C-alpha cells in the first residue's frame, strides 16, 4: 500500500482535469487512485488526453473510492452540489472543487461542509487548515490579483475598468458556435459584458479587504483566437506615484511564490504552461494601469488547485508546479 496521498478526480475528460492529471502524475507526494468519467469508463485516459500517451496507464472508471484522501471535482458549474448529494465520501476526505458552486459566502456551507475560498495570495493560512476548498475562477484569479493590493490598502475609491481576453480553452471541451475553429480563427469578440459570473467572487474579496468599497467594477470579457491564457488590463484612479504603487504591490506579494510584480511589460507567452501570475504597473496622469497575465488552465484552475493541495498538506508550495513557459 502506497503511503502517498491518494487522489480521486471526478469529471476526468475536460481540459482542467487533463491538466490536473498531467501535473499530479509528476507530483512526488501523491498518487492518482481513480479518474471518474461515466462517458469514458473503460477507456485509457491517454486516449482522451493524448498529451499523456506514454506518461500514464490510467483508465477512466465509473466507480468511486469513497476513502480517497483528496477529491478533485472537475465538473460543470452547478454539478458539484448534485454530485456530492448523490455520493458519500469518508469524513476524512478533503475536497477541492473547481466549479463556481461554493465560491460565494452564501454557498460556502453545504451540508455541513464549510468551503474556504482558495486564493492562496489572499487566504494562505485559512487554506492550510481547510478541509474543503472552492477553487477560484480563471478570470477571477487574474483580476483579483490585479486589484487586491489596492483594496488591502483601501485605495480603490473610484470605478475599476477591466478589459480581459481569454483563450478558447476557457469555454471547455463542449463545442458551441463560438468555440469552433472556423469561428475563432482570425476572430475576436466580447461576451457577457458587465455581467460575467466571476464578478461575484471578485466583489466579495475586494469588500473583504476594503469594507467600504462601493464603486463599480466594469468588466469586459473577450474571446481571443488563441488556445490558452488570460491577459487583463485594469485601470482606476490613483493619486499616488508609480513608485508608491510598486511598493504597495511588492509588499502585498512579498511571500507569494507564484505572483510576481515586474517592471517589464508582460505578455502571454511568459505565463502559458506555468502557475505564475505576472503583474505590471503603469501610471498615466491620475490613473493606474495594472496588467495581469495567467494561464487560465493552470493558475486559473488546475495549477491553483494543486497549490491549494500543497498548502493543505504542508508540502512545498511549488511541489508539482515547477513549470517552464512555452516561450518559443
């Protein structure tokens, strides 16, 4: 019997599950016990996630082991609650949910399970002692990391304006009109203007740090014609100097192992295939421009979930996440 942490993955056929499996295979402290997928039961995992050919002999299964140490839920939004209502796990099983089912305070307590919001740069100590984690959304991660240092210093005193673009993998594996190659290729569009579902968790954490925050966060999400990554430009009024802004951000992230403030303009190739968030600051008149870039599948999903696992078990935060960007 292995003394490694035993992992179960629910909803194993999607992009986030594929990245989760890829990373966990090489994590020194864990072992994947099962990958659950009713539609793929009996198939090799590497048939669906073809980047894993030669890396694993795992098969999908339609049965669960209720005694696993950690359960990752990689289900569509709204499905995690239903799954947990229908399936019972050991009282010792820790759960990390990658959907939006438990991110808001209103939804955090579910059938006696208290889910902690799993943004390590904000909640590290709470995550360490948590049993149930609500993994943040991808846009929410990039945007919160862009503005939380200001909120922590009660410096968001005007509307925040955000324009952010995500790659096609942000829409998941199910095809729709706007995810086909012929639609995405050489194309660009916005969607859910001012109403994106991640605004709920963004506003929640801003108010956690700056209780009197009452301005609007104006968020324009965009679809890009690339596969993965999120590139966000955020600006708001800021009367202090650029040097003071840099000091605020560097102080806030001084203990962060994956979020970095850089004096160089950032671009997506620096973060794709990593668990990093890169932040760049620029001052124009009385406005502060914050650029934030992440990989939506890693820092925005599976990589962050593993970071939370590492914190929960007291492992090195970077275990399994020492990844190089696909720069060329």
